[in-house]
C-alpha cells in the first residue's frame, strides 16, 4: 500500500474511533512537512463522508504565543469541513472529542477565487478578495497520546489539531475595524483565560491569509469564493472540560459563544 495512503488511513481510523493517536508506524510516518501535507490531502478524501465537503482552512502557529506553545516557528494549515462549522450558541458534547480546546480567532469569507496562477500574493491583494469577517472560536482536539513527541509532519498530516469552528455574526468588509487593533478575549465560565490582538497574527490577519494562498499555490491549489479561513489564534489554546461555556469577544467584530456539555 502506498505509504501516504497508509498513513492517512491510520489517522482516519483513530479520528473516527476517537482513539488517541500514537506515533505512526516508522514505515509510514511522514518524512517531512511536504509529505505531511500529502497525507493530509489523502486524509481529507477519507474523512469527507463523515465530516462533509472541505469548506475552508485553519491556519495554526501564526502568533508568537502559539509558535512558542507548539514549538513550531512557522504557520501550518489544516482543513475545515462542512459538518463541523457551527453557529454561535451551539451546544456540543465534549465526548465527541478526545480532549477539546478552543482558540480565539478572526475568520474571513472569500468573495472570489485566489488561483495559484495569481501568486505571489500580498496582504493587500488577498484583502481585496475578502467578503466578510467573523468573530470565531476554533475548536481544536488534542487527539494524541503525547502531541509534543509527534513532530510537525504528523501534526500537519492530522489537520494540525483542527476539529471545527463556531462563527458569530458576519461583519461586512466595508465596516470592519483596523484588524491589527482588534483586541480578543477568551472567556471560559465567566473567567478571562487569555487575550491578544489582531497584530499578534503575523502582524495582521491578512498576512496569514496571504501566507495560506501562497502555500497552496506552491502545490497547484487555490482558494475559492465562499470558503472560510480561520487566520490564527490571538491567544494560547484553552483546554476544556465537559460543562464548560466559552465566549470569545473581539472588539469591533462582536462575540461568539459555545457550550461543551
């Protein structure tokens, strides 16, 4: 069996059974980040019957606090799927995750395609392709026996902790504030657990979106109108327990809420 497909099948099996993933067998573990993305794309094809079609992407490690926490000094990307995009106020069973966590994010929706032939992209270029913004909770899942030992290629292969998102009310592009100055707060059970600003995300969330468009272009892939992109967490990941209620407040963008029962 092709080693990329074998790795994708091992990850898909663990995800479907909610079994914490150990290190992949040595003969199939991704040898580098490029191969990790190959496994990720194979995984997407295997997971779509369970999570729906690919509707966007999440970008991880876009802030200094997250790069230090994960110990990876550059952005990484994972997929976002139709069945795990939720509206604010959703109640989700914590038992659907191995160990659920949340991050405070600025999400964007694209108004037009960003084709690989248009690369290289700049922040100014991709900004013109944005239709709307959202306050967002990225849902992440520590679905590993010990993620610190797996390395970036395997984490990338498994969508870099991605487990879905919760979106607040959309904010039209023409009314959005200066994203660099947007302050975000993660509040769990009424207590603030972290805060940051849009400037913490590679200097500006549009820089993260440009990084993603350029990354995909190197693989002959593009972004498409209507897709949602989570640009990266303003705060360190907050890990949850069953019964926790989460509110993310982003100045000028609104708030978004979820409960994990």
